[in-house]
């Protein structure tokens, strides 16, 4: 009987979750992304107060949470495609609705986990993170530096990621499988598919030399006219040629006789090149 009540409560939670999504679809969520302040509750979107607090365990959903999730989706698209969608384009894609759905799903999931009394230890979270291939180095073991870099690139703080992992593990216990992400909006999916599958087609014509026959010989005037019009194609840089004779000391040393007097005279004439200024040391009492 208790097991039946648990499953009944589980079904009611998801029925209420579906009604919540429909309510936001009716009143719109676009203005929510422009709300400011932590106190801006999604329950006041469009001037209507929606009775949703009991559906998520009494925890309100704030516009800042949805806006942060919306920005994370934009950054994810930018990392995948190299381009960040404009705000109006993102709204046409339905990213704001998907962001709201993600936040509501987390709230409902947290409430369900709490209601069923599921707990996940820190050791389980650490083990799950270490098993993630995205955080493993070349040796196949967990790399703390790579782990922090991945989180920084995704603009996710470590406490936030740990909480998400804890929620994911608890969800796998609750549903039997790890919860998958929501579906990509059709408009976004189609545009991304078009961009990835886009191709360019070039048409060329090959004319072999063998089919070019009976070509009349050009006249001198035709050659001159063509040369003047295409003179740059037949020009090359100007060159200069020169000849030189290279002689080294070894080549002429055996043919030159140098006397000691000649060396002495040359030394005296260039003594300044071979000497250094005289230096003296002195002590002076002060």
C-alpha cells in the first residue's frame, strides 16, 4: 500500500509539472528575462499570480535563475557553432521557454527527491565526477586542472556543478536511468542542421588541346596588341652579372718576404693600435 502511495504521488507531481508548463505558455515568459533583482518571482509573470509554490515544495522560482539558464544555453550554442544567437533570434528558437522548463524541472526534481527521502553522499559525487571522461587526462585518470578548466569554460561554479551531479545521481535512483536533457526546439534544430550540412557546388569545363584545331596564325599586329595589353605576364625582374677574384692571406703569404725591420717600422707606425693607456694606482689620505 505504501509503495502504491509513493507511485501515486510521483504521478501527481508530473501532472502538476505539465500544468505548470502550460500556464507559463499561456501567459508568456519573454518578459521574465528582463526582470531585475533576486526578488523577481516567475509567479508574477504577466501580472498574474500563479499558484505554483505548493507544486515545487514551497520553493519559489526566480527570474534570475531562468535568466542564468537562458544565458548558459546561449553560451553552449556559441561553443558548438562559434556564433552567439541574437536575443530576438533566441526567443524565436524558444530558448527562453526551454530555460524555464529546465529550472522548473530542477525544482520539481528536487522536491521529488526530498519527498522520497533520497540522499547522495559526497563520496558518490566525487566518484561520479572522477569517472567522467571529460575530466580525465591522457592517462585515463581524473585531472583536477582539466576539471576546473572545463567548468570555467562552461561558466559553471564548482558548487553548482556538484549540486547538479548530486541531483543527477538522485534522479537515476528515482527513475532508474539518468535524466536526459530536453529536446531542442525545432526551429533551432533546423537552422543548425542547415548550417552543418551546407555545401558549395562548383561547375568547371575542361577543354583538351586535341580538339583545338585549324587555329589561324596570329599576325604581327595582333601579337603586338596582345603583348602591350599583357606586358606584365612576360616580364621578369632585372638581373645584374659581375665577375670577381677572391684572394686570401694563405694564397699570397708564401710569395711575400717580410723582414724584421719592416715589421718594426710597421709596429711603430701603428703602435696606438696595439697599446693601452697607462694606468696608475695611488693612495690619498683624506
